[in-house]
């Protein structure tokens, strides 16, 4: 059956998506854990006796790194939340249905972005609506 005429993905297809989501979820959790661990190990890097100028540069670098790490942590946490939501949609059998157009999201898009809730058409509608403000 062609994707355009289907209303939802089959159980076999949803199982394939579920494996993909679980793989991405595992990787994201590992990345989050490693980042948190490296961030906590970075707190004391032995600069207590270095020249004050170098210490000032390092403190500035630490601040920038902390801001970057915070952004990465936030992004990873959002990704994990989105992937968990995608798993729920797989179980509820409404995975892969665009929340705007209510049409089936093409398999290629879901393989590339398994946590998406929008087809390209739906995404364009949302972006068009947002550009009005």
C-alpha cells in the first residue's frame, strides 16, 4: 500500500521505528551522562598556582564552556523528552501522523527525524503562521 493512501503505519513498521527511537534514546542518554560527568570533573583543573593573567583567561573560558555545556545539556534533555514522547506515540499507534495536516509523515522523514510530529507540509504551515507575528 502506498504511503499517501495509508492512515497509519503497520505494527511491523512501528516496531522498526521503535528500534530506531530506542537506539537514538540510548545514545542521547549516554551523551548526557558523559557531558554531566565531564562537567563535574572539570571543576578543579589545578590552576591555583598559575599566573593571574592566565587564570583570568581560563575563568572566562570556563564561563563560556559552562554556557555552551548548559545549552548542550538543555538540547540533549529536550531530545530525550521528544524521543520518549515518540515512543508513547508508537505504543498508542498514532506515531507518524502529522499533528497539523493529520496525514502520514513520509517514512524517509521519520527515519531522519524519528521524534518529529510534523510533515514538511505541516512544518511549512506552522512556520507561515509564526511569521505573521
